[in-house]
């Protein structure tokens, strides 16, 4: 698929899905390595979609970032919460990696460090945000929907609590 700027788009996803990038959290897997090699060899730009960007640990996030961010790249930020616990000298002695790198963030278990890192790469859109900013309201039923390119409407499900 080619866009108006002469760029090609490659969509990689499991059949019938568009938002499962957290499936690439295992950097030791064949699928991860194949995609990482493709991204590197073709100087590709990446957009990854996931409703659950991490499943088990923050390392799930770093593994996805490793598809297009080199381990030692200077990110311009550091894991400040971890560095409050360890001084920079002690951090460097223990971990022997640059403090501004993805490898440094992988040493941190502090949510604030990961939030700071993800602000560089993550665009978060909740269901309510999408409904408020992108959806239209059906005049007949008052339900929110999105309109696809072919004109079809996709209504957001109405969540109704059931009492038993």
C-alpha cells in the first residue's frame, strides 16, 4: 500500500485484529527478531497498537520499544526514581549502561520512571476520549458511533449492568 507521499505501509497483525502489539513483548522469539530486522534494514517507522501495552512487567514495554529503539540510544531522559535510590555512580557501577538509555529504564521498577519514558512514545486514547472527540451521536437512538471510510457505522456497545 502506498500513500500520497510515496511511502509504503506494511501492516503486521494477527488475522482479524489491529491492536495486539503486546504480543511482541518477547524479544527472544522468531517473530520479534524477524520484525526487528525488517524495521532496521528498511529504516521503517513504527506505529504499534495495543489496548494492553504491558501484560506482566514493564519489560513488556521495553521489548516493544526495542523493535525500533536501540538499547544504548540516548533518550534524553533518565530513570529518575531509580537514580534517587542509587546515585548515578552506583548505578553505573552496578549496571554498566548509559543512564539515558532504554537499558537503564529496564533496571527500574518505578512506575514514574516508566510513565516518563512512555510519554516519549505513547499516545493514549481511552474509549471515553474517542467517544468525546471522534464519535458522532445517532439521532434516532442517541448512541455514539464511528463512521468508516465506506460509510458503515460502528456503534460503541452500550454497557448495561445486570443484577442477579
